[in-house]
C-alpha cells in the first residue's frame, strides 16, 4: 500500500513499508523513492524511519497496522521538502513524520 505525491518539479514521491532489513521478514521500515516523469528512479530507495517497527506489538488488531501512511510535498522558503508519515511501533502504534529535502 504505497503513498504517492508529486513534488513541485513533477517528480513522483512514493513511500512504502518494507521488511528487507529483517531476516525474519517481520519488522518493517518506511522507505521512499523518487521517480521522474519518464519513469526513472532519481536515486536509490531511502530508508525514512529511524527504527524498525514490530507489528506484533500493535495490540488493537493482531499483526495488522492498517494503511495509515501518507506523503506530501511542500515548499518552505523556496526549498522543496517532502513529508512522509507512517505508523511506527516501538511499543504501540504511533504516527511518525519526517521532513526530507531531496
């Protein structure tokens, strides 16, 4: 379930949950990718989250965190940023946000 937005130059920003960093395929990070209008990646995937999340710790629903993540692009002072948000579960499900300048 990726989240998608476009920056001011027309590049697509995609964020997605990924378990590539966990050999047991359980813990996840949020990653992002930027893609130009021709469909080419602008750089390798970037890990956005600073910690791995464990869906087993989300006790409301067993191993289900929902589809609660988003990304949006906005300029501040003439500088373009994008803001990914996601469910991070170090203990319980909280919403986390990062500011990234491409």
